């Protein structure tokens, strides 16, 4: 897949052949379970011939597998049965101090670019959720990992690193501290016991492969238990 996504062409190839089978009700769910390179497709951002985004016509959800979809549904039902006062506080992170990474083997490390737009977004969201935004050096991996299991809502606006060779090596960039590089990997998140009913990831995705392609992705994806991701490039 090229480093610049052709959204209308992808819509023509992937959506047009099944368009007649999709629900007419915009509130009805359309669930995508991608495979292989299709994980890189921003389904909600695909555009039809009129320039209309798929997310404007359908409520879209994605899941990595049928099994995960079932597990997230169980998690959703479990959370719904909990009293509201047992669900913890919100966690809002925006623009943590960026770590240094090497996008290609042998290349020197360089700091990821700061995301002032993500910070500007996190600051007004935090009061709505009765919390304070975590910004800059406060957003260390240690601090965020400690707060995540208790949080009822998690909002993380930072860089995301995509490892398309070892998927669980993909990571969210948090502030480094001590000997900690600040990278929270998918494998580490998988081992967490989260209780959040809504998780919002707003990453600037970088692709850690030998060709060091920067993914230009703009999407909104909602997982069955409330995980949303989108890109807020400035």
C-alpha cells in the first residue's frame, strides 16, 4: 500500500461491490474485520464518487477478529452492569514530551515531533470529564500505565508507532523517564485489565519498517466496546 491513501479508489474496490448489502439505517452497525494489509485501510474515511465519507452514511465498527468482537461485547455488558460510582475517573493525555526513536534499522534516533494540536484538544476535554489533562513531561509511561486500569474513560492524543511485522510491537508514544523509553506497546496493553467503557486514541501513525514510510491516515474507527481512533495532524 502506498504512503498516500487513495480513498475514492479504495471505496470503489472495497465498498462499491457490497454497497447494496449495507444497511440503509445510518445508526445500524457496519462491522469490519480486516485481514492482512486491510488493517491499514481507514474504512470510515473512504470516499464515494460524490466525495461522501463512509462514516457519514454508516455507524462503523472494526475488530481484529470474531473472537475479539465477542470478548469486547462481553466487556461492554460487564461494564454496563457496574454502578456508575465504581467506574473510576477519566484519563486525558495530550502531547506528552516525545521520546526518540529510529524509524529504520541503523538510522540515528530522532525525537518525534510535538503535537500542540493534541494538547489544545485535550485541555478543554478534561474539564468535561471532571479531570485535569496530563500534558508534557507529566505524561510518562509509568504514570499512564498506573492510571489506565482504574480509568472509566481513556483519551490518549499522541504518536502511534505501527509495526506491521510484529503487530504487538506497535506502540503509543508517552513521555520517557529514567531508563524507560516511553513506548507503551500493544503487547503491554493486552496484558492490562482495563475497565474503561470508552477509549479514544488520537495517533499520528508512524510505520516502523525498513522503508520507514509515514502513514498518512485520517480515520474514525469505533470498536465494539468503545475504542475510537483518529488522526489529528496539524
